[in-house]
C-alpha cells in the first residue's frame, strides 16, 4: 500500500503545473516517479514470490505432517465444544438457583 501511495504521489507531482514552468523540477519529479514505479514493481514481485513460497511450504508441511492437521482439527472441535458448554453454563448461571438448576450447573 505504501508503494502504491508513493506512485500516486509521484504521478500527482508530475501533473503539477509547476513541472511545466520549471524544467529542473520536472527532471527531479520524473526521476522520483521512475524510482517509485520501479520500487512498486519490485515490491509486487517480492510479494508474489513470498506468497508462492509460503503456500508451497504450507502444502508441503501439511502433506509431511498429517498428524499436525489432525491435531488442529481436534483443537478446533474441542474449542467449539467448549464454547457450546460455556454458553450453557452462562444460561444456567442466569437462572434462579433451584435444585435442578444447581445440579445441571455442577454437571
């Protein structure tokens, strides 16, 4: 996002009327614009390489360590069970404290 903003700023500076009046300013702004566009293209290449490496690495690791995937799935299931039971506890805590409610709350 920063490199896109820098490219936008440099292109806005190029369209500034002051560039038409001052050739030295135009030269500086043109050099700045070229540098920002090169930086943006370099950043885009870097991002695509990082994404490709990350995705291929995750795919490789998930095939090498299937037990890790199972552990993650079990954790997610346990977390869902915990949230479900926690909501039941909160529901029983809000009710009047009678014998059956206290037994279910304890359970």
